[in-house]
C-alpha cells in the first residue's frame, strides 16, 4: 500500500511540474473585461508574466515580450520570480522523492537514509505549494479589487485568466503530494520504532527476572509428620 502511495506521489509530482510550467508560460493571467456599453468586444487582450497578446476579429493573435521588467506591476514582478522558484523546487522534489522510494537503489538498503530523503522531498513539495499559491492568489486579489474599484476606468479593468485557475489547481496538487509523502514517512518511522520497543520490553523483562528473589521451597512440619506416619 505504501509503495502505491509513493508511486501516486511521483505521478502527482509530474502533474505539478507540468502545471507550474504551464502557469508560468501562459499569457492568460489577466484578460480584458468586456464591460460597459461603449467597449468593442471584438478585441481581446491577454497579459502574462512574460508577454501580452492582442487579438482583433479576423486577425491572428499577436504577442509581444515585455520591453522591461520595471513596467510590470509589483504583483506580476513578484509572480515571475516566485513561479520560477516553484519550477526549480518541484524538479528538485521529484529527484529527491525518486531517491527516497523503496524501489530506488540510491541509498541501497539504508532505510533511515531513504526516510530522511522522503521527508525532505515532501517538505519541498509543501514549499513549492506556497511559492505557487502566493503569486496566483496575489494577482487574483489585485484583479478582483481593481474590477470593483469605481475609480478605475472600464477599459483598464481585467478579469481572471485561465492561468490563475490552473495555478490554483496546481497548488492543490502540490499540497496533496507533500501530505502523501509526509504520511508515508510517518508510517515508515513508526515501523522502524517497533523493533526497538520490542527489544526494550524484552530487556526490561530480563532485568525483572534478575532482580527477583528465588525462594527455596521447604517442606512444612505437617508434611514431615505425615510422611513419618
């Protein structure tokens, strides 16, 4: 059962890796909001971490890389760095988790080393969950706040893009992966402690036997009189 959980964690880890890469690369973090009576709904604008894309009716999508990092709002600047950190953390977590599985030959038969490796991989998955959730939620909060802000022009308001929803789903996958690995680590640790507890109980029993006083059974006077008769 534990081996299946470890395989499931590896599969979820690969899904989390593809998800973080997709969220980082997709330009659909903020999309144009079709509100107001005077807006042209035949035009669509996408804004991402690396580029913005613009499309009109009967015209192909045109994308342009940002000329400078400084022109981006603070939430997108932070999101760019944190999402890159998330990708690196998930890659490292996959390698570490692969070395910590029971079927791996990285640590040989040293189960203690494998357990530590597995716990480290689970902790890194939880850290990657935070580095994915924070930028996605920050950008989503900014989009919603500006959308309901009456001082912002309708043409400058944006809606939540598909990349944000993929980011929230990916962060959930990373959280589940980290929890599975840490649960597997705790079960392994409990299995390791069982032989030590058994040995401790046996040693305690031996000590009690050594400390016990042996009393020689002597026949009573009534027994001797009965034998004499």
